[in-house]
C-alpha cells in the first residue's frame, strides 16, 4: 500500500504545475527516490551544487547532509534566513547568496574554515557576524547593496583577504578593521555616505583598485599618494575641490579615465576649484606636471 501511495504522489504534483511545466531538478530527484548526491556536479576543481532562481523561501533540508559540497550557489531566491546547519558544510570554498532577502548571517558561518569566496550582495543585511573572522582563508568578500554601516573589529583577522566590496551600503567612515587588511588589492566603497578617507589608508600598500565614487568626500588625504601600486583610483561624483600636491607620485595611474571600467584617475563630477578643471581636460601628464610644480614652489 505504501509503495502504491508514493507512486500516486508524483503525478498529482505534476498536474498541479500545469501542462508542460516541470518540477525543479532537486525536487524531481527527491520525489523519484534518487540520492540527493546525484545533484552534485564534480568538476576539475570543485564539487558544486547550484540552486539558483528556484523561488525558494527556505533551503531544502537535504542540503545539510551534502558535506562534500565545495561550491554552493543559492543566489536569486527568496531566502530570509539561513539555519545554523550551514556550519555543517565545512568543505565549502565558494558560497553565493546574492539576491535574496537575508537580514543576517548565522554565527555558524564562522565554522566554514575552508571558505575562500563569499558573495552576499543584494540582500537586507544590517550587520556582519563577528564570527566571520574565523574564516581565515577568505580571499573575496562581497557585501554590496545591503544596509551595513559598520563592520566588527574582529575582521582584522581576515589576513588572506584580497578583494572587498562594500559598495552601496550606509558607511559614513571606512571601518577601522579595513586598514588592517594589508593584502587587499581591490577595495570598493562606492555609493555610500563617506565624508572622508582616513590617513590610515596608507597601510593598504598592495591596493591596486580603489573605488570611492558617489560619496560625500571633500578632500583626499595626502597619505593616499603613498600607495604606489594604485592603477585605478575612482573618486568621481564627490565634493572634492582640491587635489593633494603629491598625487603625481601615483605613477601607475595611466590616464584620466572617463569609462568606469578603465584604469586611471576618475575625478569627473567634482566641484574642482580653478584652474583644475581646465588642467584635468589636458590629461594626466598635464595634471601631474602642474601638481609637481606647485609642490616644488611650496
């Protein structure tokens, strides 16, 4: 009787979906009695599972038993929370949670000791758990398009972090912990509420790309000019009137850039005082020569 009853369940479910529609692959697998492990894809570098755009409001329970998964994509669903069971997936190296409705991350995120890449963009986060600092192998952290205004000081322990995206949040000041992340080569703080860039930015000696466009920044710190590795500095759409005289020391900036994707100095849409607007029009060499001469006279 039990076997006959279970056989009847699938057709009814399919009929409810309407003609020509199909269940998501993971539901099909479970209803047909397949092992959930059959959903895993074994690639050259990762064992992965993708449940992107499935309309899920909760993560299916079977997932927490797939301890071998290393790359998990739960992006573009309707998840509002993640259970503490997330910590069971301790082999995870890449976790994509973009485009959900998450208001927080569980403290158990810190149990993901092998995590290297974490995307939580386009959610509803207002804070980041201090326990994230336990993910010491983390190299890429992207938290853009949330409601975050501060970071826990414990994130100074993320010494392997190379790329940090905090754009489109509510930061008024760059979190102090960021200045301790000495291996950062990419930092995106665009579209926040930044009023300044602290002199401590000089400690980010490996920074190659620094984006702080669309904020309320009025001046650039002189210490910024000591980051010789900078190849892209985007401070467009701010309230900057003057430029530091030592800016010419950033010799890896190739040009005045106008396309957001180009390397160089992005300084457009600022109320630069005269004669800077005309000088900028002449290109980076003209600007640097002007600043160099001004520096020598001072």
